[in-house]
């Protein structure tokens, strides 16, 4: 039988293992078996830094690094009917949002593509949204995509991003919406 005995006189003591990690939102990540799952995700949480950490659920071994102030949406259109891809609730706090968006579209029927970006501003009373100005668009389209489009608008107390495809064309859309907010 052999034994290993560590003497304080024979070198440094092994480091102690952390038993918890405190996230930006004060939640606690607790390793399970010395393992903490460090994951990533997007969130619509309003954080001017654009990034935050959170343990979800609180007290678990799941520790998230989150990109904030953003949401994404994916949809496929097969006709020219406007289709909502993102609905963003403006919330109960009165204030102003500055939105930016990027959309990418791929027409799988004609193997054609398009890319769009926009800026818009919205004010909310906390109960109703008011679009300050219509979106300022930048459009990049191949010839087969010229009748595709998108629109940013407000309905009730929500910001809405919708896309319009082309009749008899299957178009895959991928959209990113980011924002800044002040109250």
C-alpha cells in the first residue's frame, strides 16, 4: 500500500476550488462536481454594455454569457404576404428606443440573394408605441429579389419587423434586431 502525503514544507498547497460564481444580475452559479457549464445566448435585456452574465436557473451549474439588447428571427416565405419575423414588446416604462436591424434573404427557388439593413426610432408611453420616423433602409438585391421587401412598424406597444417574399418563391430569411433605450 502506498500513500502520498503533502507536506506544507515541500511546496505550495494546491489551490482551493471555487464553490460559487456571482453573475452580473446577482444570480449564483454553483459548480456540480467541480464543473461549471459556461454557455452563451442572446437576450433582449437592456444592458448598455451589450454583454452580461447570469446563472440560469439561479444556483445551478449553468452560467451564461449573454449578448444583450438584441433578438433574432428566422422565417421562410413562399408568397408575397407580409410575414412577421420579430415582435419586440416595448414594455411598461416610457422612453425612446433606437433600433437597428439586419436581414439576409436567400431565394432557394432561383438561388438568388439579398441583404438589408435599417435604422428606426420608437417612443413608448409604456402602453402604446409611436414610431418617431419610418425606417431608413439600405438594400442590396440581386435581380430575382427586387420585389422582396421588409418593413419595420409599431402596433399597440410592440415594434414589428416583417418580411415580404415573392409569389411562388421559397425565401429563407434571417433577421437580427438590436436596440438602445433611454427612459
